[in-house]
C-alpha cells in the first residue's frame, strides 16, 4: 500500500511500513494510521474517503484528528483520504492534505494442481497472476522446457488477472507431463504454480436416455405380443 505525502502538516503513524523516495509502502493485512492537525485546537476537522465522510468520535474531531486503516485490504487500492477544516473545505489544499492510497500486492501464485483429461478432450490450465504493480511477464513450461505452442497446438491467453494455456484436442504423446506457470514481478520476483497433467483413454459415451427409451419400447412391444398370443390361445381352446 502506498501513500503519497503532499504536505508537511499531515503526519502518518505506520506499522510494518517502509519509506522510499517520498512514498510509504505497506503490505496487505497491516495497519496505517493517518493524522492531521491545525494550530487552532477549536477548529473541527473532517476526513473523507473517496469523497465520503468518515465517521469520527467527538474527541477525534478538534485540532487534531486521526483515521486508521486496519487491516489494509484490496479495496483500499487507489482510495483517496482527505482531511480539511469543516467550516472551510477549500483550506485543505494549502494547509492539510489529500492522500492517494495504493495497495502493493504480490501475485497469489503457488502450489500444485493435479489435472486429469481424456484423449481428444480439451485441456485448460489457468493461473491467477493479478498483482500490483502488475507482473512483467508470464512463462509456461512443459516438462522443463518452454511450451511449444505450434507442436502442441496450444493457445495462450493472458490479461491482467489470469494466464490460460489451452489445447483443444489432447493427445497423450504431446500433452502428458508436468506444466509450470511462472509470473515475474519486478518488485516481488518470480511466483510459480505447477500442474501435473495425466491423460487417460477416451471414454466411449452412450446416450443413456435414448437407450432406456429404446429398451422400454422393445419390452412393451414384446409384452403386448405375448398378451395378444395368449388371448388367441384362449379363444382357440
């Protein structure tokens, strides 16, 4: 989470934070306390979050006021906190402060997910790569080598949230093995998720409902034929 300081009259009390070149960076699930004050202890202060008034206790309004963000969550990304004097909101620009808040989050990419797919079926592998700042690159590897898109008939789709590797028609000789999706972040480094893929024989699937309907029809036809024959035998006797 990053807070941009715009005036010396805004004081920040931070837990688990680092200060680099005028920016304060705070990780998710930590705490940030923002404090502003004026010389006149009787002046009432107002806090806004994205333009919406923050509810304050009476003892936290005059002369000096603080708000606490705890814990920092994804929704705090790009939020704006503003403190100004209640009776003169235009006073904020020169005397108090407006702060843009940015969450700083690594990609949540790790562990292993076993995948089983039948021959001639579709294979889809997906890894979540959302991060702030965004990851710089995503690499797919099969059995220790870069995925050969042409030979394996693969398609890769990557956006800011996920990367997806897809093969529309699986062949055991081409697609069985261990896949890895690695996202590279300039801030946090590399994150990898592994997909052991097993390819099974194609299952011959029968249309169950039509088969049941056919069996019922055959059974009823046979039953009616039997009843009809029995009736004729009774008449003959």
